[in-house]
C-alpha cells in the first residue's frame, strides 16, 4: 500500500468522529438559516414566547404601575382642576339631560296610558273631579303617579328605644335594632343642638322620608316614599293621632301590631 | 312571645366593651382596636326557661371616664347597666366607685353589674393589688378567651325576666 493511502486511512480513523460532528453542525446551521430566512417559521417559534411575556406584563401592570399611574393622575387632576371640570362638565351634563329626558318619557307614557283608559270608572271619576276642582286632568294624573306610599311604621318607646309595634310592607333587616338606632339618632340630634323642647321630626334620604311624631312615652316613625308635602304630613299626623287615641291611650295592647297593619294597610291615606 | 330588654355597656375607652359584646353576640374576637364613636347597637335573642324569648338590645356606648358626659337619653329606659373596666389598667377603675354611685343614684331601679375585663392579662387574680377592686366587682371576664361572657349575660337575662 502506498504511503499516501496509508496516511488517508489513518486520517479517516483518527478524524472520523470529528467529521460526523461537523456534518451534524452544518446540518443544524442550515436548518437555522432556513428558519431565519422564512419569517413565518420564525414567527411560529417566537410568537408564543412574546405572547407569554406580554400576558405576564399585562397581569403585572396594576401591581407594578398602578400606584405610579394613580399618583400621576392625582397630581395631574390636582394641578389642573379647571381643565378636568371643563372636560367632564359636558359629559355629566349630557348624562343628566338624558336621564331627565328618559324620566319624562316614562312619565308621559304613564299619563298617556292613563288617558287611554277612557272608559274606566277611575277615569270618569277623575274627569268629574277635574271639572269640579278646576284642576287639569293631566295634573290630577301626575298627582296620582307621585302618590306618597307608607312603607313602614314603627311605634317606639321613647326612653329605651324598644319597639312596641311595627307595620311593614317589606321585610326589614332587624326592626328592634332599627328602633334602637332611630332612638339613638333622635336623642343625639336633640341633645347636640340643645334647642330646648324641640325634637327631631323628619329624616330625609333619597325619595324616602321618615316622619317622626312624638307622644308622651312613645313616638311613631313612619317611613314614606314619594312626595311628602305639608298636606300629606298634616293628613298623616291626623291619622296617627286617631290611632293613638283609639289604641294607645290606655297603654299598648298585645295585638297592637295587627291593629297598626289594619289601620295603615290602605293606600288611600 | 318575645320581650325586649335594653342593656347598656359603659366604662373608660379601650376597656373591651365592644369586644365583650362581639364575643357574646357573634362569638368573635379581634385584637385590633377600633374606637366606638357615639353608640353601636346589637341584638341577641336569649331563650328563657318558661318558653318565652328575650331580646337583649345591647347599646355599646363610646368610652368615657366621666359618665356625666354621656348623652342622658342613651341611658334612659335601661334595664341593666354593665360597667366595664380593664383590670390591667388601674386608671380605668380609679373612679369605679364614684361612677357606680352616680348610676345608682340616677337610676335606682336599674340593675347594675360591674365587670373586670381582660383578666387574661394578669398573672395572679389573688394578688393583693387587685383584691380591693375585685371585691367590689360582680364579674371578671376575658373577651379574648370568652371567660364568663356567656355567664354574665345569662345571669342578667334571668334577673330581668324574674
């Protein structure tokens, strides 16, 4: 065998493994080149990683950036109050306008519905009432729609705040605690302003009014919804006086709550 | 048939009035101190042996060292006063006798119980330094461990319905 062949054989024996590795590496480089060259293939591999990172970043925003953003917004608003008011004013104005329009539409629909029932007895009665009193029929309908409704009545012992009797159209959280708390509020107001013998007579919240009528050892607290004008107040006071005279003059009786329900479970107060 | 009784808790700030009520009504205790402003009212129904239930309407008044400063209307019509002090803070029972006397003078017909709360904070109840005060006290209690809380309200309920 010639010397050159021997040398080649020896090379092949010694460098066989290295050659295989180089071939493998070359194949891998070619694959990578083709991936890098083809955008779609590259995207399919990188996109899931970016998506995962983005999702984590979005999740972390409230915690990491939230306080900074809130603080910046606070500062911005504090420094440019007029600009904020100017920006919000038209939006709030539009919202209020829309709400009022909607409420008027509902009211108008109700009035129309009432007028369309032209053959009902109630309608004829109203027409008659309108002619006699001189009040427009529409105004009478509005009065009917805005009618005051009694939701609850409490008779409460003045000193202790303990509930004597209760009439309720709906389930309340705890009548006893409400009675005690009303008494505490009443006592607080009466004591805080030290106006002699004056007492708390009305609490207003939203469309509700709590009318308070005092007697010697107890008081009435009436929760009413709707228009609570002086005419209605006068009528209610009269009815409460009547009830007190009939059922409480000789001290509260055991069936006082039933009597209270009978007396006031009537929408035409 | 349920009758209602008004119970009023009074005493200095931070003696554990609210904690006693919470332990009794909801069986909860928290060591976080939240000062009571004005009045807080809770209710607990207590069964009585004759078949009738008694509703205890419990008024938790804000703490004060001078009971003359309490809104009089809060005290009117009360069936039982519970005067609470903190056994680990002598200042809270420094005017115990004076306040108890005032309550007895103004409301002679109303039941009154004195309670030494936070008994879990002292090592020895028989220590001489507590002897005099504890002799004038109806109950020792711990809102934290619940010691004597139920007994206190049980005995009051019984005394009120008899």
